C-alpha cells in the first residue's frame, strides 16, 4: 500500500481555483514526478500536503491514517519534509548548526557542543555520501551544496517523504549529477520522493512515475520507464492527441 495518498484535493485562493480535485499517491522507495505548466498547482498541492496551507476538500492518507498537518513543523515531525526552491538556511551559522538548530536540547542534552553536532553532521554526510565540511559557514556554500545540507537535515529528522520543488533550477551540471545520486540513495533507503519538475530529461532519468497536472486539474499518472516522451507530452497538452484515430 502507498505510504501517501492524496485524493480529490481542492484549494481555492479567493476566486482562483488552484486545485480542483487532484489525486496523487506515493510508495516507499519511489521517486514520483509531479509535472505541469507554470500555474498548474504543483507547489500548492505540496504546500497543502506539508501544512503550509489548509485544504478546502479532499483526503490525505499517510502511513494508513487520515491526516491534516496544520503546520510545516507538524508535517516535519511526522516525516514529511519539503525542500523549497528558496532554501531556508541561515547563512552566518555553520552547516552543522543549520542541521541541528532548535533540536540540540532534545537530541543531545542541554549543553551540546559544536564538537558534538559537527561529529553528528559528519556521520550523516557519510551515510549519504555527501562531501561537505560541517564547520563551514552555510553562506559560503553553493546553492547545490546548501540543498544537500537540507536533505541531510531531512534525513536527520527521520524523513519518510521528501518533496523537491524544482530542485535543479539553480544547480550546475555536476551538482545535478550529485543530486541525482543522492536521490537514488534515498530511493534505496526506502524514502518516498516527490520530484516537481518540468524537465522531461530529468523525469525520464530519475523518476519511476509521473503525475501530470494542468490548470489545477489532475490529468493522469504514467510509469516513466514504460512511457515515451510523446505519451507524457500528449498528457501535458491534453487529450487531443489520444483521440486522433489516424
Ligand atoms: P505551479 O507550482 O504549478 O507553478 P502554483 O501552485 O504555484 O503552480 O499556483 C497555482 C495557482 O494558484 C496559480 O494560479 C497561482 O497564481 C495561484 N496561487 C498560488 N499560491 C497562491 C497564493 N498564496 N495566493 C493566491 N494565489 C495563489
Ligand atoms: Mg510556478
Ligand atoms: Mg511551483
């Protein structure tokens, strides 16, 4: 059974119907792409999932239970984490401090030293095959590296579902390769990954399924490997292509 099922989700902003009954599901160890033109409602769907916005209608089932996270913190505590296009790092703190900020007391007792969290961060990076110095100031890292710090943070919080919202927008080619390796690793660890993108090459390369949205509507879901680029494109542009009888 899926770790996550979103059914008939609706959400309106004033007169704008951003989501008009959208379905999405996700399995453990699956990388599931969410695709659609700008304004299709992809980010809104993920913000509804992660407690940034309340939904107007529909149902979310996570680990077999119906849920409605009221705050991102609540979603995070339950293992559902979003890595935003705009990252949330604090530049003048170190990598390790960014990962463990606000949680030191819970995890390590009141008098946590930098030494402790540096070691903890180092173990985390080793687990994920990430090469970053925990003592480095986050402000000195590239966007790609900062993103990896966010992923490490999610893993340290025991994330079971990680949402990436157009993660490659600001990355170099080599950073993209590194990110894809990490995403493969997440898959092997049994984590569910939701991957928002409109880049067909990326979707073909690293995802298992793709769900297409258009104008707030759910269009459909395909297995990525079994589908041709044309199938996915025709889903995106509409059903016209399917109806052509030749
Ligand atoms: P996508 O991520 O697919 O580009 P969004 O989810 O960002 O799409 O937006 C879907 C629709 O909802 C758009 O018409 C957008 O203008 C609108 N929208 C998104 N967030 C808000 C908001 N906070 N207030 C008002 N309208 C919003
Ligand atoms: Mg957009
Ligand atoms: Mg978006």
